[in-house]
C-alpha cells in the first residue's frame, strides 16, 4: 500500500465517521428508548451505560436553555444543563444534541424543560444510547482515520527524505 493511499483512506474514514455521526442524531427522533414532550416526564429502562438526550421540533428550546432532571434507578436525582456531560452539543437539521449522562441499570425517570419558561411545552426530547454499536463504530472510524493519516503522513515524510538523500 502506498503512503498516499493511507492518507486517502484516513480522509475517507474521517468523512464517513462524520456522516454516520450526523445520521445517528438525525434518526434519533424515530429510533430511541423513549420520547416525550418538553415539560412531560419520560420513563425508560436503562442499562449500565451512557445515554444522550436529543431534542427535536421547530420550536424546541436552544441547547443552553434546556435543563433535564433525572431520577435514577437507585432513587438519586441529578439536574443537568444543556451542553453538560461528555456531549458534543450541536444543532443540525432540526435535531439538537443536548446532554449526555451515565445511568445505572433499572427504571429511570427523565424530565426535560425550558430553563426559563418552565411552563413551555414547545419541542420534544428523546433518549438514545450513547454507548451502542453505532456510537462505537463512529469512534472506531475516527480512531482508524487518525491512525491512517498519521502512518501515511510519516511514510510520506520518510519517502521524501529518502528521495532527497538519493538525489544528493
């Protein structure tokens, strides 16, 4: 395999990772563990893993104006502001990544609402797994992309140095 092929493979894997990452959020309103209107509670069965809150709808609150309260299986509660956790908060084509959290296995309750206008029912929120196979595939694509770009770049550098030494 030539060095330029490794670089091109890295670029293709990076672009594919970006596309799959976007598709993952775009399909969340239809493929999720639960969905509710803003200001309404949502119950779902959590496993041991990370979960992501996605919001959708043309009138949903902005990420930084969204707040969620979670009641975990052990009875503990946590209030989380939009953009918190390990989430890469972003908005794209009517879907927002709001926040990420870790849950324990068992029945869980979640309520997301507008941080200032608590009585607002605008928009919907969904809960999706952030440690599922698609998320792992995206991470693998980005890791392989970086490895391919790094090794291809090093190989190109070595080839250039050898060519300069041979010409001298």
